[in-house]
């Protein structure tokens, strides 16, 4: 696993051992960031804050930092994943631009700063993506014009909380990326 583009292009990342996490495939991550970097969301990415919920190794948030995000906030509770995440942050020397919150992304603490982009990659088929979105909204994690992306299994339906709408959805193999904004 590696950073695809930007300041840290081609630098390798550690992945957690075991089956407790499922890293976002490079193809899906590349497609996501090409869309963010070259489309209408570019202003949210460049100089913005990225929240990476259910962060695992932190590959998505670290890719955002590599491509110009000012700050990334990572939420993860798995100890093995946290070890890999901390190692990756140290390897890229971005500790001053990265915050780690150890805990459940579906039960977030009050935000210290609102995020411009929130990436949610929960375990599949447990309804945790929508729960994390509702939690993020309730405790101030979403900037007024925040973009939320939920990665989920293509056969998993998302029932969005009131006030949100799906603006796009793309399938990459066994991954579905659904783009969500406030109505």
C-alpha cells in the first residue's frame, strides 16, 4: 500500500496485521482523490480539514495530506490499526498536521474543528456508516458545506438521516463510494 500522488507520492504505508481492518484499495482511493482533486470539491480538499473515520492505516487521510489538506483527523479504535496508523504518521512526518482520536467513529466526541471532507469506511453490513454520519452531524464534525463520502458494500443500502442527500455514487470492485451533502 502506498500514497498515490502529491507530496508523499509512492511512499509505502504500513497496513494492520490480521483481518480486523479492510484497507481502501488503491484503485478506489485513486479514483476518489482524482474526483476530489480535479472536480468541484477541490476547494474543500486544498487547505481543508479531512476526517478519516474508521481510519485503519490512515491511508485516506494521509493521501489527503499528501494532496494539500491542511489537517487530518483520524478516528480508530482497533489497537493493531492504531499501531499502523501511528507508524504511518511518523513515517510521513506529519504529526503536526494529524490528530488521532481513539474511539468509536459511530459515537464521536464533540469536534475540536469541523471537517470539510469526511470519509467514512466502516465494517460492511452493520449500518455503522449512517450511524457515524449522524454522530458527526450531532457533535459538530461537519463544516456547513462539508462533503461526506461513505465507502460501503454495493449491496448495502444507505438510509441517510434527514437533511442529507446523495449527490453521486461510484462502484470500484467490491467497494461503493457514495457522496453525500446537506440538502
